[in-house]
């Protein structure tokens, strides 16, 4: 049955089709986008099928080439990564549709096949990271995602090339740390399979080699996911990247990194290793609290809308890690839910930023005056995304924040509770400032007369909404933010609660 091959199809399909895009693009460039959509449709069908199979039959183990682990590479699908696979595939399809007009505006025609090749390779890497059960194979796929990200970020304008170069330097350092950590674990166990390592490592937990290996792996993942204070590559990289690139990698790259952190800490190693034997979760918790405050305050200081969102991402990563750090079921539930929620929230806001730049060229939030009349639907979507980040019910951001705060309460870590509440207040100030400027700020004197000849309305505002190829994906993402919030209880009950380790 073809359903038995879903674990392979979800990675192999986009990988193989990405190799055909340059050839097809040389012949007929208009076919590049349909090829990407076809590949991602297979990924989406496979992801949904895998979640259904996991719910019916339990954890799926798929041996590549028929080689049994630990010698062969194994793909494993459980409730945790099945949820992440669906999230990646769904958002990637929407951003692919969204990218059509943006790419045509931002790139010369001959570069479009190159863009879509790298775009599809990036998604291949992200899906592979999520599904693999081999820590070395995770490294390979992490580098596929990273190298493609370096290249498509560099395709942006202004400071994109230098921002990408910085990202290359930091990404290479992170990859080296991760690979060194994998080498340390392989030296003492002779295995690279995650489940096999989980069986072998408990007897070696006090080995300095294991401890150093774990530290290196966590440090490498921390750099890749831009966890504070290893975040410095992110603001420039995502700010100067092309709009479609930012809308894809800003929501997905860092969240897949957070997934990898959870997988290593709670699958490869037992939870007790990070919680009881060594104070790893305590260190992560304090760094996460600093990330939340730093990211929120720095976002408040920005005028460039995309750059502001970049610092919001740094704070959002802190939310996820603080849920991991409180080390209880409630907190980890909030962390996993926030991975899904933040993918949708950041995809929403970065796609809105791209739509505004596409139609107006405006990046400065103080130039958003009365933008709600020029781009009413786009601004309505911005409001939904912004209110979700603030944590207004029934939007999805409220529920993951609620679980994070409850988890901190259960852990009796009152400082984390205070940090979460303060950051919510800062986010409210941050986004209500943008909404106020867009909806309520008086226009500059004389500005209405400059455009009065364009329209019959007294203020001379001409509606110039984003094209439907952008609006429809943005509407679907905004609807996802609402629906995930409304059905968050079902998602937790049917999926996330089975992803929490039994020992927590």
C-alpha cells in the first residue's frame, strides 16, 4: 500500500522534484510553481496520513533501504512529529501560493527557477529534520535546510548578502557544535539511532563524554534556532530576506529547531537527565526568561515592521523554551502547542509585512497611517495575528500562553510567571501601537489633497489591496489562528497529550 511509504514520500518527493525545477524552469518558467505545489501536496497528504496512522496504530518505524537500526537510517513518526509535519506542510503550501506575485516582483525572471529549487530544498530539510530518528541524519537534513536558507536569504536586496554571510558563519559554528556532540555520543555508544541511544545512555549519564556531547548538541541547536544569546544572526537575516522567504523561514526554521531540542532532551535522553541529574532546564529557563524580555523590549524599539517581527520571534522562542524548562506536563503541553501556534502567527504577520511592501514599499510602521483604508483586508489579517501574539482569546496564542503560565505556577517559579505577564503587556503596547497608527493616527496635513484626484472620497484614499494570490493564503492562515484557538482543547486531547513523556 502507498500509505506504508508515506514516511519516505514526505522527504523524497520534494527532494527529487527540486532537482527537476532548474531543468523545467530553463524550458518553461511558469511550471516551477505548479511543481512546488505538487510536491507539497504529496507532503501534506502524507503528513495527514501519518497522523491518522499514528492515532490508529501507534508509533511508526520506517527503515530506509530495509536496513535495521542502529546500522540503517530509521524514520520514526509519533504524535509529536506528526503534528509538526502537518504544520510545516500546510503552511509551506500557503506560502508557496502567496509567493507567486512577490517573487515575480522581487526577482529577475531567470532567477525564479533558482528560487523555487532552494525553496523546495529548504522544506525538504525541515520535513526531514522532523521525521528522522537518526541524530546524524538529522545533521545532514539540518544542513540541507540551512544551506538553502543561506542562499535564498542572499537573494534579497540591500544588506541581504552580508546578513546571509553572518548567518553562514553562525550556522556553520552551530553545525560544528552539533556534529561534535553527535561524535561524542557515538564514541561511547557506537550508535546514532535515537531510540537505541535512549536505551544505551542511561548507564552512561555520569560520563563526562556524554555530558559534553549533550552540551555541544544543545548549543548547536540553540544557535540554529536563534535562542538567546545566540540569536544575533536572525534580525538582519530575516529583515533583508525577500518577502516570500521571510514568510517561510521565519515561522518554520526556528520552530523546527525547538522541536529538535524537545526530541533530544526528552527522547534521546530521559527527562530526568536534564531535570534531576544536571541543572540543564534551570539554565534554559533563565536564558528563556532573558530572551522573552530582551526580544520584547528590542521589538518595541524598532520602526521597521519586519525587523520588529524578528525580535518578536526571539521572544517567542523564549516562550517555547520556558515551557520546556518548567519541566512538567502542563508547561511542555504549552511549549508544543506554542510551536504550532507561533508557526501560524509568524506566517500571518510576515506575509502581511510582505503584502504591504509589495503594494506600497512601506516598512516603517510610522508610515502606516490609514493603511486600513488602502489595504483593509490585509490590515484586518494583521490585527488577527497581532491579537493572537498578545494572547487575546479565542485566538490560538492565548491558549499556549495560558498553559505556559499554568506550568510555571505548578513549578512554583513565580519569576517565570511575572516574565510571561510582563511580556504580554509589552506585546500589547507593541502591537496596539501599530494598530493605532494604521487605524487612528491623523494623516499628515495636506496629504489628502495630494491624492484627491485619484478618488471621489474626501480624503483621496485609493484602495490598493494585495492580489488574491496573496490575500487568500493570508486569510486561510488567519482562519487557522482562530480555528486552532477554538479547537486547542481537541488538539491537546487527541495529539499533544500523547507527545508528553510519561515520566513528566
